[in-house]
C-alpha cells in the first residue's frame, strides 16, 4: 500500500470567528490546548501512514501570526505553501497543495476544522489509484449546512454529491481521498468552467470525476466532530472526545 500524502487547505480568513472577536486565524484557534489544524491532522495520521504533508496558508497569516512556524513546530517535515490572497474556494486551495506534492501516489485533502475516526480506513486507501479513483469520508447527519454524498442503488459507490442539500443521510466530513492526483488536476479546469456554485467546493469536482467514469467509494466515520463555526466549537467537548478517538 502506498501511504497517503495529506494536503490541508487553511488559507481562508475565518470570518465567522473574526466577527466574534477571535484574533487568531481559524486554524490556530486553540481547542483543549491544541490548534484546530492539529486535531484534523492527528485524526488522519493516527489512522493511516502519511508519506508527506502540505499545508496551504495565507502569507499574511505567516507575517502576522507565524502560522508557518506553528505548523512546523508540530510537524517539522511538513511543507508550507504560502499564497498571497484568499482563493475562489477550497478546491482551488487544494490544487495549490496538490501541485506542491513531491511524490506520486494517493492524496487526502483534509479540512483543518474537524476531528474524526474511521474504522477500516487503510482498506480504502489500499484501493486508491487502482479500482478506486477516490473516496469521500462521510458521517450521519441531516443538517443542510454540510455537503452530501448519495450512493448508487447497490449502496457500493457514490452516485453524486450536492452542496448544502440533504440528498442522503451521508454528510461529507471534510476529508477527500484522491487516487490519481494528476487525473484530478486535469479535471480541475473543466470544473472551474462548469462549477454550479459561487464557490469552488471540493464536493463538486467529485461529480465531474463520477461523470468521467471514476469509481468513488464512501468511507463512514464512526466518530466525527466539526468545529468550523463558533457554535460547533462551543459544542465540542474536546477533553471528552479525545479518548473516544483512542488518543488516551
């Protein structure tokens, strides 16, 4: 099995937190003593090997908050890519990170504002780039704030995704697995031209992959907590949740 590379897009401005007086960029906001990005990164790296990690950040956050130094303090071997402006969406930011990966192989695009545990993740990772063109981590929800994945009639493959529309019980949990990154990159320009949303969401490009014949699997998270909004963060009991993840 080829280990995953991880790309973490965290070059947004986190306006909902800023409006409530949070001074730090969202990825650096502490949760039970650790920054948001640490929880998301550990959720992945404690469950499957990672061959490299790329963090995409805003240059202004490097200059004002030392976000690059903070990331490297936790992960000295990580690669930091600083961009000058906020992009048109997570898919564009992810593309910046994908182009910085040094080795071929499967990739996980992992949001910075959640924590999760998935049984059998390695079984899915081992199929990426072979029979699987990609996979979506999902959890059970009916909250229209999330994007959703609908399975085919056999319940084996993802048939389509929708952003902020409850088309199934399977909310996409902010970790997107790509089996063939170069093919994914080739689809990106087509996605930009045909994207039905005002923002370039990651979920949308998977619809294009499905249309082009890629087999997309779903991997169900047994545990998932998002803290991407102030309300979600307030409800997150990190001290209780960490042991549930098996972190002691």
